[in-house]
C-alpha cells in the first residue's frame, strides 16, 4: 500500500486551505510546482523521497517556528500569510 503524508491535514488544522509556494521556495525545495502539488495531494506516482521529506520538514519548520497561536486571530493570520506569500486561509 502506498504511504500517505499529512501535509494538507497539517495546513487544514492551522486554518490554511491553499498552499502556493513561490518560485524561490520551490527552488529551495528542489521541486517543480507539479511535484509539489502531487505531494500535497498524495497523488504522485512515486513516494516521497528522503531528500523531499527533509526539504519539506525544513520548510515547515521555517513556516511554523513562529508562535502558531497568531493564526487564531484573523488579522494576524493575514499578516502571516502576507509575510510567507504562499498560504491562503
């Protein structure tokens, strides 16, 4: 059975419904937009590679190292979204 990741669930739990990384962010992840969407949607033909897993873990750490409680306040959430320019709640 193919393994599943929980990226979409992580973002959903934080109230973020859409994730669109910038070109620079995709470059740092070493992914194409197509591959990123495959991973987010658990629909890729290939499982997540170790390097993809490590890149995504680092990326998530960078995003969520801030106090996640700010996402509860709609105004703070918008500020957070604007700062990271890839998340839409």
